[in-house]
C-alpha cells in the first residue's frame, strides 16, 4: 500500500512538473512598431525583429508576431501574454487611437513592455492607463529627455537582472518618470545619477522643469528602467527609457535585460543566467 502511495505521489509530481513546464512554454508575445528598419536611431522595427528572433531561438517556448502599427485584425491579440511596444510617443503614440482596446488588454491581465519614446503619452486617460499597465510613464513638464551616459553601478536582485552585469551606456535616457503613488508595485531595475549638465537646457515640456531640478538638487537617483506588479498579483509590466540608438542591442547586458523583462512580464520563469541570445553585430 505504501509503495502504491509513493508511486501515485511520484506520478502526480511528474504530471505537475510537465503541466508547469507547459504553462511556461508557448507564451505569445506581440511586438508593435511604427518606423522603418534602416535608421540608426528609433529603429523600432529592427529592434523588435532582433528581440523576437532571440526569444524564438531561446527554446523557452515563445511564439512571437511582429506588426507595424496597431494591428487592424483584432485577433492579433488573441492569447497574447505580453505586448511589446517600441514606437514614437506623445500624441502620435500607437495606443492613442485605441485606448479602449488598450484598457481591455490591461484588464485581461496581458503584460506590457514599453521601450524608449513609447513610455510617453499625454496626461489624462492615456497617462492613467500607462500607470495601470506598467507603473510609470513620461509625463510632460515633469519628466525630461536628455542624452547622457548612464553608469549603472549596481542592479537589484530580481528575475529581470539574471545574467546581467552592471553596465555603462550612452543613450537618450529619459528620467524623473511619473510613477504610481509611493512607488506601489514598482521595482526600480536600472537606476543612475544623471550628470548636472542635463540641467543646462531651458524649461519646457521635455527639457527641464522645477520638479526635476529639485530632485536633482537633492541628489536623488533616477530610475530609467522599472518592473511593475499590478494589484491583481498576477499581471506585470515593464518600462525603460533607453533604446534610442539601435547599436545598443549589441550590448549583451542590455539585450539580456530586455529579453528577461519580456519573459518576466509574460509570466515565464527567467533562467538563472538570463534568457540566452546570440551576440549581435550592429552595422
């Protein structure tokens, strides 16, 4: 009888292991972009293609689809676990003409990853939805968009940082994001101290403002990449202000961090050494 019980227990554990693996596999990631492939900056399509290929080749069970613009076929989002948006922001952001569908996807628990300019939308309903989707966003007259070299001297212990070492990267790092009140649900992933030279520009909707000047004067570290766990405890989001230069994907640490972020946001257990990917030669 004891032997039978052990056999049944073993069978149940094996079944659970396989079912857990199946749950982690076959995750659907939908990539949205809005620009051509050849630009050295804001190369949204090329960046998405690179990331999608790496996920497909990782053997972690990802299924990806690439779209230029918001999909006209509503079925494009069927079964989506994560939507990655790499596009121009502001009033021309891809979500702006599709806020109802955007909200429905968030409410369904679909994960969202926004990169670079895609973290910016106008204040109002769109900003509120971005907070709901990824815990923070670029708010005009609050956030700024200078070019500077971020020295990321340390990284928190988090699934997104697995296999990633501290790094230094020149980029158009936006900072002083508008986050959820008291940073509830938000975990800073990439943080650095911008140089004082980023305060040289005059005040404007994107350049500088009294709020960011006060933050800089206080020596506050600025968060330029963050993870978000929504109140439901099941769905997630991730945002980063980097990604202006296409060549940055040649950095193993940067590329791995973003791949990890997509995996984590999709609900996949990130491997101990991070999502594997081949070295990328950027022309």
